[in-house]
């Protein structure tokens, strides 16, 4: 009894049987889609290039992801290329679409290869997709490289730091490990990896205590500031209590006085403020 043909095989067979387009046919179909939104023209244009999607998707087989899903993602890139293609520029559609198809498949691989998100920058993406090939090439031959020398050669070829190469090599060499997985040496203890994660945050009682102390200090300082005049308060706020303290010269121009006079007023205001804080100190405790 003959086995039924899978939908993916049917799709691939149909794509491979689609006729090639001449430059003139391709140009005409692209114009019909862009100017008239002719869906029949779009279907014919994309179907003729589905073999390109399949060919590019097959290059990513080594990541052990679903071929059907990669072809589907490549089809999304193909449709994006059709929407953006400008036929009057004289470039073949296959040349233009290749970039969009490859980018769409690469994005799918990065999102699904691991539960840990990787390849978030251009250098990480270059490492992710080129490290295996470069490592295999440099590790074989008359003078195979290894260790730090191998990392330096790969880093120079891609234009990244050797430390980035070493980190990505470790990511690609080891599988994902669940935090709930038991530790190898925890026989019968029931301990797993997440039990040994160190939290750098403060303890809840320390956080509450610090919040209370900050509020007390704020009220303490607010009461002390009431002893200052309006001009003294402005100088202290802009010079001492703001994130970017202004200069004496800037304040002097704003107040219409010299910067030396601003310095004198500031010094007197700080003395008054210090005396007020010391007088009110018992209330803080």
C-alpha cells in the first residue's frame, strides 16, 4: 500500500515544478502587483521563487529545527521582498529577495534554537551563524588551530573580541540546562540548581528599614530648609540638591550678583542648615 505524500513534500514538489521567469516576465508581474495589487501576479511571482526559499532554508538544517517551519518563515521573507521590490531599479527579484528570505529564517533560528535568547546584536548574529564554519575550517588542515589561538583567528575574521568568540563557543557547545534539574552530586537531597542561585537584592526587612530611614531623612532635611531665605534656598537647591549642580557664575548671572557673592551666600546658608540639622537631630532618632 502506497504511503500518502506529506503536505510538505507536495509543497516542495509543486515549488520545484514551477516555471522559471524571464527578466521581462518578472518585471511585468512585479509592476502589476505594485501598481494594481494583482494577487494573481503576486502568486505567480512568489511561486516561481519558492525553490529559492527551500534552497536557503536547507542551509540551516544543522540547527536541527523544523524544515517546514523554516520554509514557512522564508516564505514570509519572500512576501516582504515582494512588497518592497522596485522593478525599475533593474535588479533581479531573486537577488533582492535572497536577503529578506535569509534574514527571516535567521531570525526564526535565533528565536527557537534555544530557550535562552541569543544573537541580539549584529556581532552576536555573525558569531552565531559563522562560528561553526570557521571553527571547522581552522581546526583542520596542515596546521590546525585550537584554544586561544583559534579564538583570536575567528575574532579577527568576524571583527569581534576573542572573549565574545569564547563565550559563543561555550553557548553552542552545551545544551540548555533547566534550573529545576537536580544537581549531579545531590543524591537523595532533592536539591536542584535554582537552590544555589544567589540573590543580590536586600532582604525584605532591610528594604523596609531603608525606606523608613529615607523618609525620615527627607522630613528632617525639609524642616531644616525652612530656616533659609528664598535666595539661600534657591542657591542650595541648585548647587547642592540637584543632580547637575550649576556653577557659581551661572547662578550669579541668574540672580544679578557676582559669583563671589553667590559663594558667600552659599557658605552662610550651609552653616545655617548645619546648625538646624544638629538642633533637630533628636527628632530624627
